């Protein structure tokens, strides 16, 4: 079986990718410092090495010990407003982490890398939907650090014969449709997780950051992609590299935008109850709208998303969050609050 090192595999997306790798017959090995990930997100039987991806010695030893043939690199810091408040920590983790990983790949002779990049590299695109070949002008430290990591990977590729697929994810949401994994951070910051928390009575309301953008209803627009579809895009990228395919940088989204208010309505439909919200000023570092041109990932990698609907994404997210809530608050129990 082909062994694949998954950095950040105890996290939300990495955890889903580990399941997709197992489903596709690969042997994932997780390296994670558990800074935001959780040990129990790693399925039984999958080796977990607890450590920092910037520790090139540890990563090289892990690659050799498991005879890994490829790496999926998810480990990073990724909350946009946090990156605005703590840019140095973001640059350190996202750039030094990628540097350590690349050094260890070169040392251990591992030449295939799938990298978690982000739509945040684009900043405020002049044309929407956004193509991969437009100039990247990130407007927050998170996006800037990820763009720098992409460039670092490009340089390592040219000098050391490494092949890579950088997937620029748009907004990842939802949970494993089979209920095996999902987002586990206790304090939700992402919109869909926050709205699910409100629908489940764990918070009073959702703050809508800005209703004065130049978008159809004035609120921010994003291209939400289901985490299980994203995971299969990684397996497709891995196959491409194992079959000798060349370097690719590809958007990963569905090519459709949804506003904050549209997301809140979808959560209300899924939960069968209203989600109170209040309008607040724009959040620093937020672009008004981000929607992908996402033909490349379908055409070149043969990716076939199967959960491509906002209702599906929100439904799976709510079901996962509901399982973590008190049973009386589960979706489908309209009088839950009265009994809580
Ligand atoms: N969630 C999104 O909407 C989104 C969108 C675009 C890109 N991404 C990218 O996807 C990747 C995974 O994000 P996620 O949503 O699963 O976040 P997450 O916080 O759930 O997962 C990140 C994982 O990496 C681990 N980690 C962080 N720094 C580490 C280090 N230095 N060494 C070892 N492990 C470390 C954490 O413990 C965690 O398990 C990130 O690279 C992120 O930039 C996420
Ligand atoms: O409580 C909230 C949370 C978010 N939003 C808005 O909802 C949209 C989505 O925000 P959020 O879910 O926080 O995600 P983003 O800030 O768009 O960033 C995500 O999506 C990016 C790609 O587009 C990734 O790079 C990042 O890692 C990931 O956090 C934005 O318009 C926010 O202003 C609110 O109005 N209220």
C-alpha cells in the first residue's frame, strides 16, 4: 500500500482526507502538533506522530520510517481575523512549517506534495469568478503567508525535482456525510459553524460582518465547498502525482457564490427554526466576494463533486454539530429549546 504523510491530519480537512485516503486504499500517516487538531480525529490504526511540521529532522525520520511516497500538507494556522491580529505567528507557522517540510522531503527523497492553499491568496479579485492565473494580491497575513508558501514550493520544485499540486480551496464547510468526522474546534469562527451553533441554541445570535458590500444583498459572498468533496479532490491530486503528472495550481470550489444572509436562510431551513442575527461593521481582512472558476480541477484531475449544494453542506454541518450538542437540541426537534 502506498504510504502518504498527512500533516495536520488530526484537523478538520486533514481528518476528512485521511478517511478518503483509507477509502481509496492508501496508507495515511498523520503528523500533527495537536495545536487545533484532536487525537481522536485520527481513526484507529492510523499512525499519529505528535510534533511540529517545522521540525525537519522529525518529519524526515517519519517519512523514512513509514516509506512515505507522498505528502499532503494541511498543517497551518488559518483564521483570517486572527492572522490580522497575530501576523508573526501566522508567518512563522505557515511559512516555517512549509520550509521544514520541504527540507525533510528533500532529505528523505520524497518528491510528491499536495498543498493546502487558499482563495485568500487572491485578495480582492478584479474579475469574478476568479481564475488561477490572475495576479495574487492577498489582503491579510494568512493569504500572504500561504502565497509565500506556494512560491517556496515552486522554487523547491524547480531545484529538487519535487512535483506538487497546490489546491486553492474556497470556503470549506460541511462534515463527513457518514458522520465519522467534522469540525471540532470548540469556539466556532467560520460562518456556517457559527450559524449552526446559533440554530442549536449554543449562542444567542450570529453577527453579520457588513451589509454594505457591493454584492446583491450587501453581505459577503463566498463559494462554499463540501469537505468530503474537497477530500476526494486531494485523492485525485495524489493519483495525478503518483502517475507522473506535472505541477498544478488549481482552484477548489463549485463556482457559485452564496451571501451570508443566504447561508443563514439555509441553516434555518435545515434546522427548522430561526437563526437570529445582528448586523455589525465589516471584519478587517475580509474581501467582499470570492467565487472560483473551478473548471481545471474537474478537467485535469477528473474531480467529480457529489455534494454540490448549499443545503447539503449546511445539512451535514448541522447534523455533525447536533451530535455534539445535548440530545434535546438535535435538529428536527422544533421544541428543543423549551426542553433544554
Ligand atoms: N477551513 C477552510 O475553510 C480552509 C480554506 C482554505 C484553506 N484551508 C487550509 O486547509 C488546511 C487545513 O485547515 P482546517 O480547516 O482543517 O484547520 P484545522 O485547524 O482543523 O487543521 C489544521 C491542523 O494542523 C495542525 N497544525 C497546525 N500547525 C501545525 C504545526 N506547526 N505542526 C503540526 N501540525 C500543525 C493542527 O493541530 C490541526 O490539526 C490549512 O492549511 C488551511 O490553510 C482551509
Ligand atoms: O460570524 C461570522 C463569520 C463570518 N461571517 C462572514 O461570512 C463570510 C465567510 O467567513 P468565514 O466563514 O469566517 O470564512 P473566510 O473568512 O471567508 O475564510 C475561509 O475561507 C477562506 C477561503 O475563501 C480560507 O482561506 C480561510 O482559511 C477560511 O477561514 C465572510 O463574508 C464573513 O465576513 C459573518 O458575517 N459572521
